[in-house]
C-alpha cells in the first residue's frame, strides 16, 4: 500500500478531506492493483462545494466579469492544459486504462480539446441579444442571454477529461460556475486537472470537484436546491435516474446517453475503406465510446467477403498494457464493466449467434483485457443487436433493400450516431436524412470538432455539446420590456 496515492476533493480553490473521513479504492485496470484512494463525498461535502460555486457566482468576481474577460480566462485554461497534457494523460491511463494517445497527442498538437477553449474563448462576446418589434407605442422589448448560475456536471468513466472539456468550456464561456462529479470508476484525472489549473488563476469557487457514488454524491448534487442546471454523460439507465431527480425541482438538463450506432455498408462501398473504417469505429477504444459503431448492417451481396476481411483486420490488433507503445487496444476500464462485457459475449454465444472472432482469447490472469469480438447472423430483435455492450463487440446483420436497412437502423431506442459506406454520395446523403441519429458519418467515422454540435436522438439524450448549440444549452433567455415614455393609465378609471 506504500505506493497508493490519496486524493482530496476540491472546493473554493482548496483541497479537503471528506467530512466523515470516508474513502474508496481505485484500481489500475491494466493490473487489477489498487493505486489510489478517493474521497467518498456525502451531503456535507456536496453542500461545501455547491456553496463555494454559489458564492463565486453571486458574490465573487466571476459573475461580474465582462464576456471578453471570460474569453481571456478560457484561452489561458487551454494553454495550461496543453502544457500538462502528458501528466493528465498518464493519470487517466492509470485510472481507466485509456491509451496515452487517447488524450495526449490531441492536446499537445493543438487538437480539438484545446481548440474547445480557443473556440469558446472567442465566442464569449458573440452571444448577442435582439430587439423585438413590440406592438405598443414607446415600448422596447429586447432579449438577452444569461447564465444559469451553479451547474452540476456528472461525468462518465470512459473519457473523463475529454468529456469534461466538452462541457466545461461552453459552460464557463456562458458565465456559470461548476461542481463536477466524476464517475467513481475514474475520478483521479478530474482531480489532477484541478491541481493543474491552479496556474490558470481562476477565482475561488468557479470550479469544484466532489467524488463518490451515485446514490450518496451524484444524487444529492443533482438534487441540491442551489444547483440550477445539470449536464450528464453516461448510460441511458443513469440518465433516466438523473432526469427523475432533476424533475423534482424542474431543472434543465443536457444528457448524452447510450448508443447502438449502426454502420450501414452498401454493395458499392469501397471495401478496404469500409472495413478499416468499421474496425476503427469500434475496436481501438475497446468499444468504450458512446458513439462506437457496434451494429454492422451489410448488404447480402457482400456480407461474406466483408466479414472475412473484418475478421482478418481485427485479428491484427495488439491488445495489451496501455503503457506499452505497441499496444493498440488497452483493457476494459474497470472490473465490473469487464465482467459485464464477458457476460454479454457468453449470453450471445449461448443464444446461438455465430461467433466469428472471440475476444475472450485475449483475457489474462491480471488486468481486464478483451480482444475484438465479432458475431455474424445476428437477428435485428436480439439483445445483442438492440442493447449497448460498450465493449469491443460487433454484431453483424444482413439486409437486401434500402427500405429494409433504414428500418433496421432505426429499430432501436437509441439514436446517437450512424455510419454509411458507399461510393454513391447522393444515395448516402438521402439515407442520412432518414437515419434517426444525432451524428451521421459518410465514408468516415469518429470525427469531431469544437464547432460541430454532438448529441442524441430518442433515448440517446437531448441537448447538444460543442458548437453554438453547446453554449446555448448553458444559457437562458430573458425578455425585458422597457417603456421609453412611461405612462400607465388608471386601469379602473
């Protein structure tokens, strides 16, 4: 236990032990060893963090900063994060098994994570109000945008810092203060980020982090009366619970939830492009991404050749420890999820689905490793085709005509993303219009940009992150009626 690191939670620019002294352990998924102790925050700690955020908004300088001044702060944050990208990436790798390349190069090379800070730093003073033509003499009616105040953010375990930056940059640009609750399965990189951001010189209470479990930390945070808006990323079941809690006080929400994203391969597709694209859309992150293209829909005329090629590509993937430069697929992020993915594979095999590549062969005595897994001839209504696995597992279905494949693609509760592979761009665009998904990729997959909104249809969530829409979600409109020549007649005269 000598190498175990103990973290504290963060409120008002200070580190604190939990009020009741409780901690829980964090495992390194590459080895299964405990490497950190994390505060098990409860109500008193939530009150402290929310109180700090409230004071920063109403009493501190943050709530009085001009938009252009906020923009300069955001760009400063982006510069600090870029300088410490390697340190943050190392913590995230140790905490959830994410390959270092999943965060570090994108930050160090000016990728979209730092772009978010520059983009929203420039947008701070671009949200303009407007004058409404009022049907009354000597009356001006104008609209203005305002922040909510204290915003709570509930983060997932698969990509804590990346997800946080998508939320945090537009939220701060809008003028809010924040209390974050990372997943109990991956809390440490968010805490490390707060230590790094000391160099950004933010006023006390603008950023706060509490850690712990959903029932004792996440729920009380969402339910806190001084929290005015909630942003959640996670599974659909968790989203339903958060929405139910927030509804008690009619709090606005943005939610990015689960997905079962279809990859539609047309008979005229460039097979090399499509096979590589499908593999890249599910396997490198171990399938641990909400938009993973885990549901493969291939035309009957090419499905045999396509699956043969996909299996050969997937077999080449090097599964191993995330600190090994040769590794291409790291471990599942935590033990409960590793066991859940293995259980889903076993159940799919028991259901009679054709197993073309078995990732269980990559399992080891230590660490939570599963290799690429491919099932063929999967019925559309089956559990494997309908429900999110969140692992390196592809289910393949066959189709014959366009109407059929659109119906199959939309036959799910989810609508987060979709891929279409075809040389006929006109046809692909026509199909994209009919697919029920917040993001549709044509002849590519997994692209993202700070200026392009991301979000789901149906039970994949609502609200958007990134782009103008992402900042709008963290603001509310106020309508002001101004009498330029005040005169109010006696209503009873």
